[in-house]
C-alpha cells in the first residue's frame, strides 16, 4: 500500500471521521470567518450581480473544443479553467475569468497560471501556500463542503448563493464556474467543450477503468513550460459529475437562470442542447 492509498483509507474510515468531526467544524468555522474579512472576499463581493441579464460562456477542456470556436467567443464573456492555456498558442482568444481549484494539481500548474495573462484568476484558498504577487491577478475562492462522516467524497445538496463566503465543493470545476457566473448575475450560460466523457474513469466503488472509445483531451497529461508532466491523464467520476450538474440545473431553475449546452457532441445531457453556430447568426 503506497502513501496515497494509505491516506485515502484513513480519510474514508468512519470511526476516524467521527472522532475528528467536531474539531473539523470548529476549524472550518474559523477559516470561514477569516476568509470573510479577506481582500479576496471583498473582491468577489464587488462582482455580485455586475453582469445582470447578460450571457456568458463556460469553456470546458473536452476534446471537442477547437481553436476556431474560441475565436467566435473572443468578444463574449467567458469562464475557463485548468489547462486551457495549452491551447493559447493556437488562438488569440483569452478567457475573461479563469478558475483552477484542484489543490493536488496546483503545484504543477501554478507557474503557468501566474503567466497566462492579466485576466482575473480564481484559485483554491488552500493553495495560498504557493504564493502570489499583485501582478498575478490571482484571487482565492474558499471551497467548502459539509463534513460527511460516512463518506470522504463531496456530496453537496445545493449550490451556495454567495461566492464571497464560499464556493461549493463539487466534483467538477465547470459547476463552480457556473456557480460563480450566477453570482455575478448572468441570466444565460452556455457550455462549450464540456464533453463529460473521459478516457479514464472511476466508478463509485473506486474502480478505475479505461474507455478506448474516448479521445483523450490534449488539455491533460501534458508537460508544462517547465517540462513537468503534471498529474497525468485525468481520472474522473462521471456519475459524481452528473450529480453536480444536476445541482447546477436545479439551482439555476430556482433563480431564473438558463443553462444551455452548446458543446459539439459529448455526453452531457443534463442541460438542453443548442447549436453553437446559431448563437452568432446576424
């Protein structure tokens, strides 16, 4: 048993989780209070309903994403995430907002994140130990999920409506981008490149398996500018991700926000489909 497997076994032990439950809650309350007083929280408050009634695009990193489509959204407000910067040498498009919340992948990506552009970048508060400079335009989001004794996996029941307090801990950063967009007031959200299908998957029992029918995205498992391979091929729990998308749909419906899937193909069927090209007809 390696270190990662041992850590996972300890974290999922219900007896251990039951013992640390009260201490965890005290600690998280302290962090939430501290974050509420931070400049990052104040920055996010200034974005509240700033774009009321407008539309935006949330860009995924699926293999269906092509540079030509990104050129079409150059004048749109866009959210993108993680290794989207691997396509920057093929397009002049740059996102309006960038998110990366996986603290395990962050050490491999932080140097690139600092240098990919002057647009606002939102990263996990837990990655603050990696440091930042004012010119990085990096802002911390506090990712919070209620502690569950019977499971280590995040399983929120509703998205949070105030991103200046915390962003909901879910199974995909795409939903966090949707959550942030709704906080900013967007009434129409279009997904592009959100294929929701992966060459390597993990089920709810922790079994990892390969799907040779899926083309691997070139946004994962690539070497960065320092020659680091990073965290390798992405392994995703599609079932958990679909649950997160359902949360986003329910939250959007309750707040009068419309989410559409403009991805070319893919397997995300939670949101109604629209033809991407039709969104730019005169």
